[in-house]
């Protein structure tokens, strides 16, 4: 091969290598996907609450980056297929945008909620000994039912024992899982806790759970007192959660109620009056 040609090819190869090196992500660029940057800020957002813990963030950072990259690759594939141009795609994207804006609104409300003071936490501990110094975890015999049709749920209400509920579910071929469980009174709404304790150890109670419907009977209690710094920390967490939830609910309800004056609904989509409501109206 001609020497000049060899030199030319070597220069081209070297230039290509240098180009690749210069394109290597660095600094605030965590990666590139088809030439588009994935920034460190995007990775922190993906980490969520872990971003505030330096050690946990460092451990989970590669997985968070991989999740961002995979999401962008899949999103790009959808765009290449033109799925965002379809009527369904437009509606799905609009819904996703609205949900994201609502989340941003909620985040702004959360940031405005004042922090719980040490004095407030101490007072809460003193006023609620059943949640702290006299705390008792509620032990349960329970059924976890992923889905219950409304008609079956209505038949379940007058039943008193776990066995009766299990038979009703078996008769209707509804799957469930039975086992032992526990409820921490510290994590329960005070009204719900009062209702649960009122059932005693002889009757069942039905409550919505993270995995469907929970049907349970109290089988006993386990002493688990919280005192000192541990109680103080738990009280601050509970009060903070209550304040945040209360502020979000109050402000969201205010926005929704204020906006009703600008809402007009097609008659076909309005709630249908029941015979009882019609009779009362007349």
C-alpha cells in the first residue's frame, strides 16, 4: 500500500479515536443516549429520597442511571413508531403531563409546611401514652383478599368470624391468603384505631389494605413501649406526616372547589338520581 495512503488512514483512525474520547461523558453529564445527554440532575431525581443519603446514593447510582437510560431508549422507540401521534397516545401523554404537574403542585405545598418543633413532639408524646409509653402492637389472625366484588363485600359485612368470611370467599371462588399479622397503633388514624379496638377479640373487622381487602380478628397484644429519644423521633415523624397530608388535602380541596364555577358537565355524565333521592326531592 502507498505510504501516503497508510499515513492518511492512520490519521483518520486517530481522529476518530480522539473524537470518541472527546464525546465521552464527563462532569455533569452521566451518559449519552444517541447523542442526547443524561445529566447528573436526572440521576438524582431518579434516586428520589435516596439522593439525600450520600452512601445509599452512591450504591444505587448505577441502577438509577440504567433506569433513566432504559426509559429513554424505550421512549425513543415509541416515538420512532409514531405512537405519540395517535389519538390514544395524545391522551395518554396529556394525562401523564397532568399527573406530573399535580405532583409538582403537591411538592410545592409540602415544602411550605413548617417543620414540627421539639415542643410539639414532646406534647404529642405526653398526650398519647397509648401510642408511646403504653404502646401495644395489635396481633391479628387475618385474611388478605386481593379483590372482592361489591356484592360479596356486602354479604361479608354482617359476618362475625374469620371462618364465616373464609367460607363465603370459598363459596364464591375468591382467592385469599390467611396468616398472622400485626398493627402498630402509631401508624393508624385515631378514629380507625378506636373502631378496630371496639371489635374486641370476638369479631372481625374489614379494612382496605395495601394488597386489597384485609379481614382480621384481634388475637392479642404485644407490649412495645416507645420512650425517650425514640418516642420523640417517632412523634415528629407522625406529626410531620399529619401536617403535610392536612395541608395538601386542604389546598387541593380549595383549588377544586374554587374551580367548580368554571365547570360545565354534559347531562349524560351527571350522577343518576336514585328512586329514593327522587322521592325526597319531591
